[in-house]
């Protein structure tokens, strides 16, 4: 076969993008997966996904990134797609306060349908429109700290921090899974990688690192 062992994938991580419609989720995904940006992007219908393979600590990691439609009428359909996700980006538009005010609802939905140990990053998109900012960075930082989320602001248009957001999220998932594998049966390498059963918050290279509530909470 062409490529041989060099095509081996060590891990596959499912990541979901959620948030209100028109906050730029599809543009963030297009920028990360294909380094593209389309000014006349249409609203996502249902769910779309892209993949990109990265190397993290000499391991090949395939990110399977699902872009969920933000419109209310699709939310019941897309909730099933949270299952199996080990990472999530909750995106809001820094120029639309309402999209930020809806974050607690999206977070509640995510935590209701996704794995309890999912790694979550709050993303404020459209920093290229700084002169129209309606959400102070400090508001988002405080919310992220309170909820133990990673936090970054991005611009899909300018490609600012998009790579950093996904790299931070995927590296965090990778580190958690590897900590788990160190204490697991070495013969179990063929099983699908899973996030450990306990809630673990590990500081990463994002702007805002969770500082409080580091211990596990009883479910």
C-alpha cells in the first residue's frame, strides 16, 4: 500500500463546535481544516464535519470536528452528535452580546448530552471587528474561570488564534488520555482512546486557565 506505516493514526478525537447561528463556527472550522475563509458563507444546515490530522508529541492525532447548526430548530437533531465528543468549542460573536448571553444555555446542553469529562473551550470570535465589540474580554474571562473552561478570542477572517484554539484543545485531550494510559493495561492499546472517568482540569497554553474548583465534583 502507498504510504505504508506512515499513514498510521494513533488517536481519533471527536470535537464539536456549538453556539448561536452566524457567530462564525463554520468559518473557524474552514480556517482550521482547510485554511479557507468565505465571506458569503451560508448557514449550516444540520451537521457538517471536517477532519485534520496533526502530530502531537510524536503521535498522529486525527481531529474529527463537527460543526453543528446554531438555529433553534436544529438543536434537537444535533444533540445526538454530542455523544462520543471528547472536546468542544463554544463560540460567540464579540460584536453580538446576545450570542454571549446564550453561552450558559449552550454549556448546559453540552454537559447534558456529552461525556462528563469533555474538554471545553470558550471562543470569542470576530476580533477583526474590535471597533464593534459588545462583549468585554473580561466578562468572558470571568465566565470561563467560573465554569473551568479554557478561553481564547479568535478571528477566522484574519486566522488569529484559530490554530492555537484547536491545538490547545487537542493537546489537552491528548495529555489527559496519555495520563490515563500510563496507569492502564499496556496490552489495551487497540481499544479506542477514552477520557478518564474523573473530571480532570489541567492548565494549558490558553489565555485563561481554570484556577478554582480544581477538584472533582460528585455527580
